[in-house]
């Protein structure tokens, strides 16, 4: 008999683990509302061209990592590799830029897909939680997005964090830097890896991000973008840093932080974990400003900034720092019954209790009474309700508080009210 395995780079999130996801996702959602970001949900697939244009033709994501397919109507579609391009597409398509409430502050969460080589913290399907603020080029909004990202981790108890910051400048600064990079790397071209050789022609900044050539001498002497920022870009970067300073958010400047997507300009940042045992990939999240993207996708010139984190890496960081989330595995009630008629009555009681908002379960395996008690114990039931043949005949039910050991017998007709009082403090 053959058996199936999930595709490489995907995972099942099972009960016991899924509660951590729910906890973290709910904490992140609360945090976004606190910062006045509203949720947006976009489709999991888009027209391939959106990512080619948005994320950029010369990026690894578009060149090597997309799950692209042709549908039955002969359209080229792609499972989203990230969320920003889709949010911007929706912002333009739905004319959200016309709303009087600007900037538009959005958050999203959902699966993303990249055909990467799977390893710990690098999946082919992973969940990103991200925010995008569209319509403001106030440096304070850059600081707000960075603050939100840091806040997310701190709120969950992480402390071994490093915020790395850079400015990629505006178009003019970048094109001067690009020229300088090409001139700098040209003499070493033959010594660099194949990818870098082609990057030198298509996207020279990405050479700085090469994992293979990281130690090549030319990397250490490469011209820094920060020396090529024009006055406007420099002033913008200074303002962002100054607000972060006032917020008391520490950062490190790394002129080689270039990010893997084409749409960035000005502020770029990543948050890394310093925790021992976190693993080879230390980046927890990344983001930055993308002032040309809305136009690229067909909308009016609108500045934007955002970031995204993956829940997988967030959970890895929590584990590396030994943080356990306050997740309770509890059941409010378990109904134990003995005899066929009592069992039928128990099924009805369970239904009534559930309708009254009480979390309750019973046995469905014909277990003996002792085994039912054991099950209640394993499920961490707060109350066990016992309905035996005698109780049924007398119209009663026994209620045992498993935390205090107290027991009482009450009228069956009052059980719902009784349990509401016990558990919710109301009648
Ligand atoms: P990114 O740096 O490509 O940026 O991804 C953001 C985060 O997603 C990474 O820092 C990492 O935590 C997570 N991530 C990426 N690939 C994987 C993977 N294969 N497995 C697990 N986690 C992964 C973006 O996607 C931008 N859209 C972020 C952004 C939003 N910029 C502006 N707004």
C-alpha cells in the first residue's frame, strides 16, 4: 500500500501546535489594531505579471522561486510569493487611495509560496504577517512601521533582537551608486559566482547580498550606498533615525542591507534574532519603503512602506529564547454517563450546555465509567457531570468540581443554569 507525504517544504500544523499559531496571530492582530491598522485579505494567487512588475524581473523570487501555472483559461497565474504586490494591486483596483482617511494603514496574514531549498525556517509554504502604510512619506510613518515590528516581538517576550537599518536612497542616488558598483566589481567579474556576474548587469546592488561571494575581498571595499545619498535622501534617513532615537529603539546601520525585492527605496530594515541556537537563518522579518510601486502597478504616485514577518521564524525565536506562551489546554465540562438511556440523555445535555456557551464533551466510544473519568482527567476537565441510572430515575445529576473536589447533586432540569453560574458567574 502506498502512502502520501505532504509536498517538500510544507508542514501540517497539528492540534497542540496550532494553539501557538492562534495565540501569536491574535496577539499580532491586537497590536495592529492598537496602531490603527485594518485587515485586508487578498487572493492567494494573482496574475503572474503583477509579481514580475511588482517584485521585479531580476529578483531571485521572480526568476527562480515562483509557483506559476497556466489555468484552464490559458492565463498565467502565480501563487503569491509575498503580500505587498497584492495589497498594492488591491489599493489601486479598489481606489482605496480615494478614501479621505490617508495614509491607508493595512495588515494581512496568510500563506505565501516560494520554491526555495527547504531548511529550518525556510519553507515552500510559509505564513507571513505584514503591514503596509500607503499614502504618506512622513519619516514618522517609517518609524511607526519599524516600531510596530519591534513591538510585535517584544510583546511576545523576545529580547535577543537586532534591528538593522539602511537607506537605499531615491532613484537618483541609487543610479549613481549603481554606476559605482559596476565600476567597482567589473575588474573582479571573473572571480565572482555566476549569479553575481549576471546581477552585475541586471541588479548590481544584489551582488552585495550574495551568500557565496560574501568573503570575496571586493565585497569589503564596495562603495556604500550611504556615500551616494543625495541631500534629500540623507535628510530623510536622518529624520527616520532621529524619531527611532526618540522612541528609544536601538538599531545598527548596515550599508550592505539591500533586501531581495526590487521595489525598495529609502528606508530598508531587517530584524534578526541573536538567540543562541536559533539556526543558520537569523532574519526574522524585513521591510522598507517602496515609493514607486503604486505607480508601477498602475495607480497614482503614492508613497508606501511596510514589513512582513513569518510566523514560522517567530515561533522558532520563541523556542530559542525558551519562551512558553500562556496557552491553557482545558475543557470546561465533561459528561460521564452510565447505561444506554443515560447516554442518550447525556448527548442532549451536552447539546444544551454547548448552546449556553459552555465548552463540553462526552464519551463516544462506549467506555466504562472509570475510563470516562480517566478521559475527563486527560482532557483537563474543570467539571465532571455524572449521569448514572439512579440519577436519571430521580431526575438528578451529580456535579463534581475537579479542582476543589467538591460534589453536589442537583436537579437535572437546572443543570444549564447551574453550570452557567459556576463557570461564567451568571445565571
Ligand atoms: P521578505 O524579506 O522577502 O520581504 O520576507 C519577509 C519575511 O518573510 C522574512 O524576513 C522571513 O521572516 C519570511 N520569509 C521569507 N521567505 C520565507 C520562507 N521561505 N520560509 C519562511 N519564512 C520566510 C517581503 O516579503 C516583503 N513583502 C516585506 C515587505 C512588506 N516590504 C514592504 N512591505
